[in-house]
């Protein structure tokens, strides 16, 4: 097994919790941060993982909007994983400074399109580069259920992260809510196109989590409190709970699940 995780910035990143969970499940993980400014912090995190010691480069830097940089990341992943990639996490989302919380009708074209490019289009770009390393060989007529081949035991997957603000109006989330709606729709189209190659594509809709990017959301603490008080469980979801579900989706136990947006928010989404 092997995994490539985009979006680790620091120890508060949800992508980092998922990296720890995948490592605990025995998967060598390459983490990809966005800039050299984040690199030192992510390097320190990588040293605490158990199953990436033999990797040539357990941490890579990449601007996912730059196709040349993406190509280099997947070339290095190909060398480290010897041509076989099982799981990819897309944990990338960003809006220009000041865009979050800005009245939606006052957004500039640059603010709107930049958010879409970083938060949504990057999933398509990553998937395009991942396909050669993830696609399963075509099954042959001689294959039988009683003698499963490697093609049937592997269940490669791409997982991304969303929020309920993709489907309902969330104060202060504006442009990112629209980007997440686009992201969730992209999951369905990618799942349809990549399914014949054996690649699954899913999305986890998580509640408001205390991350670096959450600082840019106006009144984030009020948003988080509403998600807790209004949920069925009435308790905060931990990053480890989200990571546990991401681990399940990346495993062969979820081999029949694709094209889904699964909400892990303690039941907040089903309450008025």
C-alpha cells in the first residue's frame, strides 16, 4: 500500500490527522505541502511516522495549480512507490485574503476564479496525474471469483474534503461554499469516468475544524459552536474521527463505495 496526501500545512491540518491514521494502518505516506514556508513544520511531522522511513522524499512541496510541479511530485511518488499508488488525499482549499466573509455579490472575478482553481480544479489536476499510477489492469475472462487477482484485491481511491456550506448558506463561507459545491459535483463526474479503471473517488463532508485556514472565516467559533450544539451527538467531532472514516474509504473494505459525499458531523446535517 502507498499514499500521497496533499494539504498538510501543520499539526492542525485535517490532512495531517489522516496521514497519521494511514501510517498507523501500515501505509507509507508522502505528504505534500504547498510552500517552502510550511516545509520545516511538515518535515518535523514526517519524522514521527513509522512507515515512511524508506521513502526517498517523505515530504514534497508543490503548488497544485502548477502542472509542472504536479508532474514532478508524481514522478517522485512513482519512484518511491515503484509505480503503484493506492490512495490519494486532496486536502487543498484556499481563497485570496479577504475573500472569505466578503459579500458574495461583491467578489471580483479574480477572487472567485482563484478560489475555484485552488480548491476545486486542483482535484482534477491531481486525478489526471494519479491515473497512470492508480489504474487497475483490465480483468481477463479467465479471472474467477475463487481466485482473486491483484487487480481485485487492490481498490485505489481518491478522497477529498468538503463542508456543509457546499449545500446550504453558511455565513462567512461565501466563495468557499461555492467552490466546495463545485468540488462535490466534480467527485461524482470523476467517479463516473475513473470507475472503469478501478479508481474510486469520494468526499468527506466534515464539520468546522480548528485549522490554519479556519482563521480566515469570520466568526468561525460561532460557526463551530452551532455545529456542536445543533448536532445529534452534541459534541465536537475530533480530527481522528474524520481520519478514521478517511482510512475506511481508502481501504479495500470500501471497494464498492465511489461517487459519494459522506457527512461525518455528528448528525448536524440532518437537524433543523
